[in-house]
C-alpha cells in the first residue's frame, strides 16, 4: 500500500495555495520537498504529527487567524529546504512551537501598535533563542533587522579603548594605572569571543545616519540565556563620535539588539525570560539618550 502523508489545508483569504491536499498520496508527489518527505518514514511521521498538532491548535478561535498566518510563512520557508536534514529541523522546530506554548504578559503603552505586534512576534517564535539573535519574520511586515558587515580589522579594539578612556565627571584625572586597567579590559572584550559588525543607520531619529560598531557574544548568550549586545558610534576617521559623549556619563553606549519598526530604529534588551524595548532619541547636550522602556514583556509557560 502506498504511504500517505497528511498536509495542512490552509484556507486563508488573499493567499495563494501552497500545499492543499488534506491527504496526499505519495504516488502523486510533484515537488522535490514532497518526494523528500514521502521517501523518508521519519519525515512522514513528523508531517503527520505536525498536522495533528495544528488541527488541535486551530480549535482555539482566539488564535486561529494568527496560526494560519504563521503556518503560511512556515510553509514558505520549509519549501526552501533541499535535503532531509533541513526538513527534519524545520518540522521539529515547528512541532516544538505548537507543543510548548508560551505567552508574554506585558506592561506597555496600549496606544503603541509596536508593543502588540512585538508581543505576537515573540509568541510566534517562542522556541527560537531571540534573546541571542532576533530573526526575520514575514508575518511582521513593518519589522526588519539591520544589514551588518564584518568590522574592519583593528577597529573593535580601537573603539573599545577610546570609549573606556573618555573622561567623565569624577574621573577627570585618570592615573596611569587606571588607563592600564581600562586598556586591559578592552583587550579582554575583543578577545573573549565577541562578534563585531558594522552598519550605518539613523540610530537616534535625528535624520542623520551614524556609523555603528555592534558587538555581541553568541556563545556566552547561548550558555547564560541573556543577551550581550552593545553598539558604539564612531566617525569617518574611525574614532569615537564625540557628539555621543556627555559630561556625566562619558561615552554613551547603546545597549541591546537593534531593529527597525516602520523604518525607525529601536533597541531591545533581552534575556530568556524578559524583553524591554527602548526608543533612542537625541538629548539636550548629547546626540543619544534613552528614557524608560516603551514595551516590557515577561515570558510565562501556558500549561
């Protein structure tokens, strides 16, 4: 008897069909993905398992539209797979996201659509380590991530040293030992497995694009489940941008992951259990200032 495989029927207005057979006969498989699944017992079982979970999840009328939207986006990505390993990973992640449901309570400005849309984004991708790296999401149409490039050789250490040795209130007269300690700290940061990338963007919404040196540490984040993200602004001559210096704080770092919502930059501090979104703005005596978070989320498991 020919093996059969269950596919999810998506009836969503305005979308073109992807795979529509409620019960697909593998003898009629037409795409490479269909053949890969039909020819592998494990993948066939994963597909049937996902179908059962999806049908069960659709019984919740409050999330039905969102589930269908997410499934369309997932199917598009799944159909890009070229081998069994890719398909297996796609199915297991999706099954995990439907099996273990998370919700995010939030204390946010109810008049900001960003807060509600980012909450939905977190819940759609609850099984992804977003605290380490935000990911693209076709269902979040006004959301995008910066385009990063590897930092030029020598730039990370140069900027790390400069940002640490900027005088600030109470520290006008650094001793030689102070400088040695700060320089050693800069070397340790650069050599600790941190990843440095660069980009240009209007970080503080003043109409000017800044040069950004962005640092994160994927390995440390994966171990501790907390984001290690920091950005520094530098000028055309590869020196710290002095307009981001204040007399009290010294150089102003930008803490958190950066993303764009409706073409405006925001930063989000992240951990496994919480996310906080900030809107960077220009201050009175400095080009950068951050106030209270505009969106705050706490993660909880739904039994």
